[in-house]
């Protein structure tokens, strides 16, 4: 990634946090002094570099944030966010530098799970999560992973 792509990524993330949702290419362009087509081309380069994930031309994931509803909801910084997975749910609190609460359910039995994050630590350190796909294969289908 070059400096322009890093700047574009940073503007995208800043707007995502400010708006509480994925920004549009037009919104990012207005903030970055670019036209929407330039943002779309930049997002494609960032997607190819695994710096974010697109669904067509729209943002799908800006790790740890999900632009679409998922089973991992996080209350942090006075907002509700969606995370892409359990790992990213903790990442939202870390990225925002705040305490939070993660709500999800056990994929095996369906039991509700709530984890509070305080001072960058979960309130229940006995919990485990299992990744079905080895990390080296995550980008083969990052949405499924």
C-alpha cells in the first residue's frame, strides 16, 4: 500500500467511527478531496491488499467492524456495532479504546453469551472460542471465516 491508500483507509475508518456505519464512496471522497470513482479504485486496492473487504463496490468489512448485521453485537463508545467474528468483537473495544459489552450466542447450543470488556480484559477469562478455519486460510473466504 502506498501513502495515498493508507490515507484513504484512515479517512474511511474515521468516518465509519464518526457515523457509526460504513461510509459511502461519496462521503469518503468529500472528506478526502477525491471523487467517488477514485475512492472506489482505492477501496479495490485496499481490498486486494486485505486491508478491508468489499461487497461489490460497497464496504462489507473494515476490520474489526462489519458493515452488515452479524451475530456479534458490541456496545462500545455509546453505540452498537457489529463485529465480523468473536475475535473482532474484542477488537472493536480495542480499536475504540473503550470498555464495552459483547453480545452473541453459542454456535453449538444457541445459549446467549454476554461478555463485558473492562480495562481491555474480558470479565470472564475462562471463555474460549474455536476457529473452524486455520488462520492461514482465512482470506480464501473471509466472509465465511
